[in-house]
C-alpha cells in the first residue's frame, strides 16, 4: 500500500483567482506537481501533521475553531460564506484544512453534521452529536456559544489534571534517570568487591549487577530497544500500537464512564437551551455518552415514552446519581427543566473539584514516598555487600 500524506494548498488559477483545498499525495513535491497539472501556479503547500489521522483535536483547538466561527456568524455573515472567510482569516494549517473541507462539503449540499463527520477522527462523537442537534434547532449561534462554554470548562479541567500530574511525571523521570545512572556507571565501580562474595550477594544486588552486565554487553540491543520505545511515543503512525499509551487510553475510557453523568447533563442543557423537545433531547443526549453507558440514557427515553415523568425516569434508572432526580424533581415541578440540568452540572462540577483537591493532597506525598523507596532500594543494593564485607573484616 502506497504511503500518503494530507496537504493543504493555496494557489492561483490562470485567471488569477485564488483557490485552496486539500490533496492526498506521497510527498510535497508530488502534490505540487499534481496541482500544476491541473493548471495552478504560485502554489503553497503545507503538510497536515500525521497525528491528526489518529487523534482528535484538543480542547484549545476546538475552542479556537468555535470562536472563529462565532466571530464571523455574529458579524451577520451567512453560514455558506463563513467557512470560506475563516480559511482566509486563520493562520493555523489544521484549521485552514478543516474550514476548507467544511466549505467544500456544504457546497456539495451536505448538512453541517455530515460535513463535520467527514473529518473523523478530528471530532468526538459528543461534538458531532451536539453539532447535529444545534443544526436541527436552527439556533446556530446560541448552540455554538453553549458548546464553547462546555469546552471552556473542559479545558480548565484538563489544565487542572495536567497540573496535578506534572509533579509525579518529574519524579518518575528523575527516578528513571537515577536508576539508569546507577546501573551504567556506579555498579561497575563496585564489581571487584562484589566478586569476593560469589553467590552470597544479596538479592537486590544480584538484580542490579545482572542489569548492569546486560546493559554493557548488549548495549546496541538496549539502545535499539530504547529507540523503538521513543518511536512508539513520538511517531503518530505507531503510537496506536504503544502498549503504555493503549493502557492510558483504557484508563481514560474508564474515567469517561464516570464523566458520563456530567456529559449527559451538559448535553441536555445544550439541547433544551436550543429549543429541542424533551423527548428528542433525551435520545440525542444519550449519544454523547460512552458506548458502555449509552444504554442508560436510552432507558430514560424509553421511560418517557411510557408516560413517566422525568423525575420518575431518573429514579427508575439506578445508574444515574441521586442528585439527578432530587434536583430535577423541583425543577420539573416549577417548569424549568433546563435550570435543573444546569444545577446538576454545577453540582457534579463541584464534586469533581473536591475530588481533584483530594488527589492533589495525596499525589505529592505519595510520589515523594515512591521516590524515597526507589532511592533506598538502589542504595541498599549497592552498599549492603560493602557493609557485610566490613563486618567480616571486623
């Protein structure tokens, strides 16, 4: 199979009109040659980073994209022209590529959701579901503003998680470098002393000596394995096969299960804010949940079809937190269901902030204990035989 990359291009036609778009080609040179064969000149070609073939946009990129759209829509520009203007206004290659593809798709008669869906995996199922319902509601600006507020909250939460995990990452990196330094440089200095003990070396010391011997005797293999490990982390094409990253993805999916109640409340607030009927909103909100938990959102829709009230439906589906039916009950009686879902979102957000605070208090001392244990193990493995030798001489 021929290896290809995606390129975003801008060029002039023979009648000096500016054109832009995307093209698949094996290299930048071949992309330019293809465009020249189609009658373009003064061609500018930028490669789309390969990571976007395997991963979605982060919160910063989605917020930037939404803000660009909102700025133009609020200026009164029709949607049919918004994406073409966004291409000219943006400097980011990935955003130019996205807006160019969206513009082409809309010109072909596709809906807004279909246009965004064609750019998978750049957008999450939740984002695509919200875009679809916002498009149906006809309240594009209000819907995009609500979506922008949601991603602003998500961005703040991601930054908080990164802040909490920054210190453990540094500690783990220091511990790893310390261990490698001891194995490669320190253990060989004590090798003659360790030979005096023969097979009587402590277990920890035997392990460290063995690791040191393997590292020195098979240095090329070790370096090769290290290079493969780095490639698995850095190269987008092979990142999906990295066992560590796959484990991290599994952990994220597990945490996503705990995020689903919050996602559902945000989706319901967005949908009801945009005038979507309650029966339709519950079905659409279920699509924003993970595959594992989507059935619970569908069960709420089924109970509503049977004539249940929203409060009774949430009480019947035991998976939803008790805060759902407690807060929805009073809101439903007052006829302000949107406010009820907004209160649920605020409550769940507050509980998450409290949880982050507890993690922050635990993680820092825990990482110091782990680092201390690693240093203690390394020191014991080096010096236990020396202390034993001193006792024997004494």
